[in-house]
C-alpha cells in the first residue's frame, strides 16, 4: 500500500465520527492517512458540515497532515480509496424508532439489530451497501471495505454473497469484552486473550487467558457475581443465579434478549411508556452532541460522546485498518466467511471469530474446541434467519421475509410474523422498492 492513504467514510456525518478522527490522529505514525473523505446523503448535509469542521479543528490541533474533505459525491470519495468504511443508517433515527416500536405492538422485542427490528434495518440497509460495493468494484477494486453498519453480520454476509469487494465486518463487542475482562481481572488489556465464537451480536467468549494462563472459570465466577458483560444500549438485567457457570462461557450482552426474553420484553414495554424507545433517547443525546460539535472552540472529542454508546468503536476500526496496512498478523475478532471454521454453519455464512489480520485481510483461526450443544441450536436457527433475511433484502422476496421472521426465536409465530412484516413493509415503503417493483 501507499505511504499516504485515502479513506472514504460513508456516513461521515455520524455523531461517532469524532472518535474515528481521534483514533486516526493517535495512530498517524503507523497509519499515514493523507486524505479523509467524509460522505453523507442530502438529508445529513448539515450534520456532515458540522462534523467536517470539528474534524478539521481536531487535526489542526494535533498537527497531523490529514486533509479532511466533506462531500455528498460518494463516487468521488471512493475513487482510488485504500479503505472504505461504512457507518450508515438508512432512514435516519426515525426509521430506528419504527423498528423498535413495530414488534412491541405484537408482544415481541423491538431492538435495533436483534429480532424483528434488526430484520427491518437489514431490509433497508443491504441494498444500499451493495450499491456502495458496486462503486468500490468500479472505482477502487483493491480497497478494503470495513463495515460497521448494523446488522453487521447480515450486511457482511450479503457483501460476501453478492459482491467481489474485499470486505470485513466489524463490531465493538469483541474488543469491549476484552476491555471488561481486563477490568474485572485488574490487568492491562494487552495481557488478555479471548476466543470468540458465533455470529454478530450472538457470540460467546471462552478460553479466556491472562498472561497465557486459562482463567475462564475465575472470570465467569467474577462476572456471575456482578451483572455480566454490558453495553450502554442493552438493559443490564443481570443473569439468573448459576446460569453463567452452567453455560461455561461468557455470552455477549445481546444474548440477554434470548436468554432473558420475558424480562427484557417487560423492561422494554415499561420503558416505552415512560421514556419511549432507545431511538428516542439517542435522538436527545445526538441533539446535545451536535450542539457541542458546533462550538468553534471545540477541537477534541467531547467526553459526552461516551453516552451515545458504541464504546471502543474507533479502537476496533483503527486496529483493524492499521493491522492490514502494516501486515501485523495479530489476532482480532471480526466478521468473515465461515469456510468450515464453524462446522455446524453453512460454508458461505458470515461468522464472528478470531482472525489473523494482515495485508491480505482477515483469515479465521481454527477453533480450539467444538461448538457446545448448549449454544449450537440457537446459533443455527439465528443463522438460518439471517440467510433468509439477506435473500429477502436482495430479491424483495416476501416469502423469504415471512419465514425469516417466523423462525426467529424472538418472534416464533407465523401469524405474528405476518403482522410485523406487513407493518414493516408499509411503514418503510420508500426504502424498500425491491418489494414493490
């Protein structure tokens, strides 16, 4: 790769972007970005300009020679890029609010990336991501696509199946797991190694080592006495006594929606009455953030951004791109093609596992133990749901969409699935032309 890099950030007007800028500044010595293009759509133009101005102030303060460009011209940004990152939200936060409300009407969990809410987001998002991939194929065929857009697993699988782009799906959960293990064990994160197995937002951590010593059971015991792994956007309801010990692994935070479905649904319904959806909360946080971002004297990432969620987003993204650029051959957990690594899942499925990261991208590492029957069934059925959802999103196939929702553990009824699907299609009509052509 060149000594001066070009990166295109699709969805550059996101409130998360200052964290990415901070990471690029900190790692400039090993990841020399010359041109950073922040791209957005017409509806996000105002936010894009605010983010662009703040980014320029941050770069100027740091004294690094990164040129910040803001544009609505996606093709111009992508042309000859070395890396393209995607952090888009098709339909903005209004669409997210609908995603969360529609399932709740029918007594089902409504969440941005999990269950029927994630399904709706996938239907809107996958066609747009594939359009971006066509631009990359034409204008920057050697570029790596680093996708942060949720539902990251489904998006990655769609790109793997329907494009020739070199793509890696990225989530902050695995790095967050390492950080939380390091904290609870009171060690530096560099001393921690964890094996991750599963798919995006449905993974388990095991073979947990500190300084090369297996401390899995000690870690499980400590988390069992606390509340387990947590993230800001998933209610922290803890676990039933003895559950983590019986599982023998650390489930990611999103698995609460499956293992504690009744309690999580009750919490959502109560919160809906008092605070609205998570999207409503995020709208308020984002409004406050962008008021801060407008301050011409602000030239750092404000600490209030941590309230938005998405902890370690920048670190995960920068670590991945830096390792590719420098051919580090280190281990990171990302979303890649299965290729037999998890034998109980399809060969061409997207999985989230430890990979060796180098100049050729991400190569999955063989698992040290077989997938436990305790998690295998759930993993298989949610992957089948993802396969059907990707096909539905690409082809506008109503039957695939209906069966995807029907088999999902958080819906599980054909009659309820049909009601939810019909509402999703009706309320997202402008974003789902594939179902109406």
